């Protein structure tokens, strides 16, 4: 292995080790979502779940489009 690859592996390993050894608390909700969930006791009625599903649609759609284009290109290259 070349020295640059070894340096990259050591750097990534040390960063990963630092994240594992020194975890921090993170609040991963935006202020509006947090406020809405704190105000309502029942999370089912707040619309948070439907909002999450709405946000999940687009990455899956993009993956499907890329997979279709890749398949189409692969099929064309195989027939040529």
C-alpha cells in the first residue's frame, strides 16, 4: 500500500475513534418541530409523521431515477 492510503486510513480511524470515545449530546430537531411536539401530547395528530414521510419521498425517487437510467445505459451498452 502506498503511504498516502495508509495516512488516509489512519486519519479516518483516528477521527472515528475520537467520535466514539468522546460522544456529545446533539439535538437533531429544528426549533419548530421541537416546539410543536412539546405543545401537543399526541405526536400522531401533529403532522410530524406525514412531514417525515413527505421528506423521505424525494431521496427514494432520485435513487429510482438513477437506477433506471443506469439500467437503460447498461442495456444499451450490452446490445451494442
